[in-house]
């Protein structure tokens, strides 16, 4: 999240890839990997894979600026938030 939040997208991608090699079921790493890919204009396929697995809704960061970017990036990748997730971000 810190690397993504600081717009260090390639580093975020590298770190999340490493994390997922060690813990393939870690949902947060998958979300931030998708966000890093979206920022690099390569996230559509990754987002579709994530969403097709039926993973629970991603939880936005508590920082309001990051939460706004987080939801915007996920939406641009094809994810549609539920009402409960939008309330949690607001």
C-alpha cells in the first residue's frame, strides 16, 4: 500500500509479486498488485482474474485521499463496489 500510495507502481508490483509467491491467498497483496497494474495500464486482465475468483470486496485504506484513488483505480479496472464498501470508504 505504501509503494502504491507513493505512486511507485513498478516497485509495488515487484513487492506484491514476491508477497504472492510466499502467500498466494493474501487478498490485500492481490488487490495492490491489481492497482499497480492498473496504474501501469496493464490491469484489466488482472482485475478480471481477481474478480472472477469471488474474493471478498477489497477494503480501502483509511486515508481519504488513498481511499478515493483506491476505489477509482479499482473501478477503472472493472470492479463495481457494493453499497457497504462505498460507505466504509466515506
